[in-house]
C-alpha cells in the first residue's frame, strides 16, 4: 500500500465524529468512524457501501452498527416493524433519505438514483430493524 492508497487520502481526511458534533458534508446528522463523502466508513468501505442508517435511539445516521458502538454513549435500539414507514436510510450517492420499507424493498439499489447497495448488508438488518 502506498501513501496515496491510505484511507485518509482515498476518502478525504480521517474524521471520527462523536456526539454532539455532526458532519457538515451532509444535510442530516451523520456520525461514525472515518466517514467518507458517500457514507463509507472505517468498517465497511467497498464500492457498494453507500448507505447510513438513522438509529432510533438517537435520531442520528451512522454508516454501520460498529460506528454507533464506537462513537455513541448509549446502546442501540432497533426499529419496530410498525415503524418501517420512517425515513431512516440515507443513500450516500444522491443523499435521498428512504423509508425503511423503501430500502428493504429496493433490491439493493437506490430507487432515486440507481446506486448499487451492498447486498451483504442484509446480514446485519437485525441489528437495525426488527425483521423476520
């Protein structure tokens, strides 16, 4: 790995945002570890890792559950099935905020801009949403 390949050069300067601060690059409150301009983070930074999820417990968007664990001072709360109409998933490409239902029904693609979402995120849906 060369200096140009390091995460800080690839996604801009390293930013670890802790409450109460937020990231001025986004219109909604986004926090996490090493958050890039399309909401990739230190934990998940592949080409399809372009969403952030609003956590019910704090009304803040995080790129992943690990970002919440490392930067929030409280335990996470999951969205209940009857709350799936809440706007809670940010597309990091177009900045559209989707409802949970739109996100879960989108077949791993943003319905607003067509950006591909990582299908492996479905493995972690139970950390954010009461599914199943």
